[in-house]
C-alpha cells in the first residue's frame, strides 16, 4: 500500500468519524424540531417516527397565541442588551490593564482573580441575594444587569487578556512616541485588532443571558417581568401533558441562538483559537 493510498484512507476515516459525531450531536436538535410538529401520541410512539406525518402546525399556533412570547422576549432583551454592552466595555478595559500596562503585583492579582473561576456559582448565591435584597433591588433587573458592568466576568477578562498579549508591544511603544495615551491605544489600536475576541465574548454573554434560568428565578417574582427561559418553565408546568406545544415553544426560543452562531461562527472560532496562543 502506497503512502498516498494510506493518506486517502486516513482522510476517509477522519471524515467518517466527523460525520458520525455530527449526527450524534445533532440528533437531540432534530428530535426537538420533529417533536414540535407532532401530537403527544406520535412523539412517544415506538418504534419512533422520524418524520412527522401529519404535520401539526397547531403546536406553533398555540405557542404564539397562548404563550406570551413577545412579552418574555422584550424582558429578555431588556436584560441582554445592557449586559452584553457592559461585559464588552468593562472586560476590555480590565483585560487591557492586565496585559498592556506594567504595575506592581499585576500577575499576582490576576492569578488570585483567576482562581475565583474555581468557585461554584452557588457558593456566592445566598450572600449575593441578601446584598441585593438589602439594597432593595429584588424583583428588578438590576441584579441581572449591573454585575456585567464591573469586570464582565473573569473568564471574559482571561480570554481578552490572552488575545491582547498576542499583539506585539512595539505597537504600544510606537503609539506612545506619537503622543497617544492608554485610552487612545486601546480604542484605536487594540480594539480593532481584537475584533474576533470581543465578538466571541459578546456571543458568550448573549448565550449566558439568553439561557439564564437561575438568575431570573431567584430575583424576579413578578410574572410580567419573567424572561424567556423562566417563562418556558411556567409553560411546561401549566401544560406539561402537551409536549408538542412545549417543543414548539422551545424551538422558537432556540432559533435566535442557532442564527447567531451561523452568522458569527467565523469570529467565534477565530477568537477562541487565537485567545489561547500566548500564556
């Protein structure tokens, strides 16, 4: 067997493995979509029906007519938009300070902050809730928005810092000789060169807020202020027997996430890949 033949066989096996893994990972998504077009009896039929027949469009009519979809969408965007902006702005500023400015104790403080990633979210849940309760912000969106304006999360800072460190320091020195200050270097030099990494953390923040169930569950008690994730849970509680309706509502909630990924997947992959090049 020639080396060319071996290479072709290896390539074919690689494609086969990738296709098999893709089918496995896409199966739950297909199961969700196909169930959204079925009635209860067809969903749980055995052996399973892979193609809906007949197609139950009424599930989507029900989701729009009985489920306050647009109200929950507006509430979710009220939290999501300022959270994404706050995360981008604050994490960019903090990451710049940890990567491009030399100051005493910088690496030690960064390591200490990085260790907080090991803390489970539930550890700080109760004291954080009492803090917001004492401040009178429970049942408001403030606890869900304001933290993003104070650093934007340690993982986002870490990702941006790693990306900023891949940019040669010579650019800063040249800009400084031309009279630029740190803010001008950040805005006119670092940010344009870090577009992929910034878009990546924007996507991460979007997904975190879009799918956040625990935060709104803890801080929001008014039904009119509930988000999509929390509202979907209520939908399941009231109509748990109507799985087709629930699957239709879940599919509608999932659509923006899928569209966002396909639109921004190039920036997303590039940002993740380049963010880990330099330690």
